[in-house]
C-alpha cells in the first residue's frame, strides 16, 4: 500500500522491438490471455532459453509467456452455504479487528491505524483515506445496529464515529507539509498521513492526495443520515457545517489541477502524480453528499449548487479516461510504466455508486474494465497458475513491484487481500442492481462480459426474464468464487495481511491491515443484499405509477437496499420514488 518509497523502482524488462521470438508454436496472444512464464527480472534471452515466448506488451501484460493461453473459463460457483459459513465467521473476526484499529493503546482518540505494524513495513499511522473508508463501515454498522434495536453496539459505534470526526477536525486546524507545497493554509486538509498522536508527519511522502477530504464528507454524511433519523438531533448535524465545507472547498479548489506541473496530486497508492479516475469519482461522491447536506440540515443553496456544478464538471474528466483501443478505463492518463487495468477502478465504483448509481458496477465501461482487470491476473503468478480452474487472486495492477515489506524482489508484488474481496463485492453489487432493475441493456462494451456470464444477446437488445435471472445468479456465483479463493489461501487463520506471496501464498506485507478487514466486511454486506434480492419471489420490475415509496428524501441506494427495498433512479422530470417496495412476481 505504502509504496511511495518505490517511485524510482521499475520492472526490469529488456526494451526489445515489439516482434515475436522463440518457436513456431508462439503466437502474439492478447495481454489478458497470457500465462506468465517469467518474473520481473526476466529478459528476452532468459525467456527464450526457458522455452517461452517473448512479445513486448505495453498495456501491462506479461512479455514472457507460455505458448498456450491462460484458462479464462468462468469458474464453477462454489456451494453458497459453504461460503456463507466461512464468511460469517470471518466477518465477526474482521469487525473485532476493525474496532481494534480505532484508537488503540498508544494512540489518541479518533485515530484509525492502517495496520498493527510499526516496522517492515511501518503502517502505525493515521491515513486520511484509510480512516474515512474504515469509519464508513462503522457508520454502516451503526445504522444496522439502530435498525436492529441494538443500543449497546449503536452507542459504541456512535462514540467511535464522533471521536474520529473530532480528531479529523483537529487535524484540519494544524499546519502540515501539504501547506508548504500549495502555499494555501486551507489546503492542510489534503495532507494524507499523520502520526498517531495527531501531530504532522513531516517525512518525505506522496502529497497532497486529493481523495481524503471527499471520502471524509461521504462518511460523515452517511453517519449523520442514520444518527439524525435515530435521535432527531439536528443540532449535532448542523454543528459540523464548517468542517464539511472546509473539506469540500478543498475539492473545489483542487479538482482541476493538471497534477503534472505545479501542485502535485498523488494517487491512492501514493506513487504517481497525475489526474486519477479514483480520486475524481470519490470527489464527485463527496460533493453530492455535501450538496445533500447543505440542502437539508444546513440550508445554503449557493453552496449546494456550487458543489453540484463541480460534480458535473468531473464527469467529462472521468469520461476521458476511457481507452477505447485497450477496452478499459485508465486509472491515470499518460503515465509511463502504468498502463494496465488498476483495481482503483473497481474500488472507485464500489466506494461511490450508492449516491446516484453513477459509474456503478453495472456501467458497461466499468464492468468491462473490472472483468478485463481480473483476466490479466488469471495467468499471472504461480499461485494462480496452479489453481487455474478457480477465480484468481488479484493485485493492484500488473506492473506492481511493491511486496509490502522489504520493497522489491524478483517475485514482485503479490495479490492483495482487499482487492480480491473487492472483486466479490463488485459482482454482488452488479447482481443486485441488474436483477432489481428488471433488465440489462447490451452494448458493445458489455456484450462479451455478459456472454462470459452465460447469456448471449445482440448489441442494442435488453436481457430480461429467465436470462436476467441467469445473468444475476452467475454474477453472484462469481463473487462467491472470489471468496472461495480468498478462503483457500487464508486457510485456518483469520488474520488478514496486505498481500500473499505470489509464489508460495504465504502472507506478506503489513499484518492485520485494517483496509483488508474493511473490504471483507463490505463484501459481506453486499452479499447479504444480493441474497435477499435473488432468493425471494419478489421483483423490482414495477411500473413507476405502481411504486410504493420505501424511503425518504435523501435516502441513498445503500440505505434503500439495506432495508430490502428496490432502487431504480428515474429520469429528470419523471415523478416517482427511486426507493420502492418489491412486488410479488
């Protein structure tokens, strides 16, 4: 995760001309069909000497590969009950570990430590992004406890959330190195990393990072929605207006930075300064949360409109990341050494879609990108090659070299636990959304993906009826297949580190990585929602005029689906509830 120190590291590959070497059986396979035959130290001569094929690839694919393609057949879905049993136990353990990362001994209240590790690697810090993502899960746990009438846990989660909000407000009043870079004292909210006593981390780092402020607002708004609904305490909600505005004003000032000259903007992996799709989509999500906040408890139409305007301005910026030639979304634009699909697209989608379904897992470009991303890893690493009939473990991106501990070795980076759990969550969300929508539109981007999931249909048509049921259930099964793979490599231990070793499967990187536990928990939430949608006899295919409201003004997709209701946004000007009750099929 913290590979800023490795910015100068590069994959050691010979820069040969892009022609094919080795024997007559070699063909220039597509990058996501290649079965890796080397490692990050492989050269043309060593590859050929090993009897393998060598063709340079400039989209992150393996340059040294076996003549036969990797097994890209869809894995058989595992038994649902087996996955449910494992997931239930792992979920309970993960919640305990998450809570243990909130203000542990040796830190101040409100801190969220990234991992229980202070050396090799040292993650004993509070990161803005990791903290916001972790506390977003606590906000969801709080909402669930309120609905369940579990006052003990509701009060526990509330106290943790309010301590975090107070801690973050304190950080926003202190000078830090980001201010030295931008020259604007208000930009201190863009600082990504703090010591666990709340003091500024002044060492060299990839800063500023422009996703943290927006993620904080998203989490605060999620908590306030549940808190005000449960307590009626609007005074507390309004008391946070200056804190929320400071975060969002930072986004407004910095969203359009070129990031290649002047002020830098580092990605969520803290490695490259560029305009990042992940940052843009979570900025948009935070701005919409801010718009809702300043349209409800704090009435400020001018602020609300300004946040909407910037959210809208981010959309064409994100659209420009689509690479029609490669057939996937580029996380970064024009960056040397990072051309493969990035898990950041998956994460951005599942971290942001629940406001208005924008770039959700069912979006044809997003869905194709994530599907292609996983195919790249299918033939990558020994541990995936030895289990080719199963869903692969996945990492950050194909060119990654950071192994989570001592830096770089010839095995390169390993699979990330949070990424593999994220794959499961992504497909559960897609299954729920398509099933509840009642149809799936077929485009040139998703046609091949839908065919992979067992449904062939012409571009321009809509998948409905029994075919839609098949598609949704196969998407769900794919999610379970990723959890099956994760559980296999975790074995009897419930400990979730940063990575697995790509050759042996042994855990490596930071122990007890908080984000790994967070991803497992949100995968469980998404699976539960999908099961409710898919296992019943009800349908969300309801005429607008017949929809029975299941929410209130401001209800988000996540809140709606957590209640077991249907979510389907309507076109502008069309009257009717977006959150509504299912009907008997």
